């Protein structure tokens, strides 16, 4: 049975943190709110754009005002999400190696309108799904199952950088490889079993997990 490889996007394949922070702070400034640091935004990402903005606005901000900040963020990020974003060093080479043997897909809680252009630019040919109204976002397993169907597999290894990814993989009954170059550190991923310290190790780590779990 063919095994697929599913990847989270932000913090796993792409370093998007500076562009996200710039767009968050643009939206906050537009509404007279204090800016957030890079490290604060790092902690806030992972659960979608609305959650990111809800955590970024000051406490006691009303729902309507939060929605206006979200709209400003989305408009700015749509225009500037490729300004400073780039794959982590070693990622393109690792994907090239893995793609010769395994079907691959990308599943992200970033809005689908942002995921598709980013993946077309940096990872052309790899199936990609972002958050959309017709598919429950991670950590629900729905996006994982749809991506697996897209690439024609019934088993997968899931690769991510956050506690959301760990829970997503658990909910999808898939092994999770936690990468340590992203938005969370090892302590925050303490529930993980498999870890990867640098992108160059990805093919070896994934092969090892597939051999252990699926006997291939």
C-alpha cells in the first residue's frame, strides 16, 4: 500500500513569520492598537488567521473591531505574503528526494487563498490545501483525509512543527514527525515521538518512520 507524506506549511516548509508579523502590525496600527513582536506572533500562529488576530488585538477588543482588524490583516497579507517568505534552507532538496518515491501534499490552517499562490511559487506540482469554509481546519483530521484522497493514499506520515500538528496527526491516526526549526521548540512538542533537527534529515527520518510503522 502506497504511503503519502503530508506537510504543514508555515514553520515546516516555509519561514513565513516576518511577513505574518508585518501584516499583523499593519492591521493593528490601522486601528490604533500596539504592535506585536516577532516572538509574540510566533506563539500566536498555528490555528488560522482569525485566531492569530484574536490573540494579537488587545484584551477587551470587541468582536466587530476584531473582524475589522482581521479584514485589514487579510488585505495586507494577500498583497505582501511573499515579501520576506522563503523555504527553509534544505527544504527544496529534501522534497525533491522524497517526491521521487512518495506522493506528497501540503495541509495548512493558513487561508486557502494564501496557500495556493505560495505553494505554486515555491512547491509547484505538490497538492496543497488551506483553510476553507467547506473543510474543518486542523486539528480536525478532515483536511488530512481530503489531502490523502487527493494524492491517492490511505496511509501517511504527517510532518509539522506545532502542537496543533501533533494533535492533527493523532486525530488522523497518523505518525507525526516534529521538525525543530519552526515556530515551536522541543519543550512545546514534548508529546511528540519523532523529531527532525534539520531539513537535510527529513528523507532519512521519514524512511525510518515508514519502516517502523508500515513495515516498508
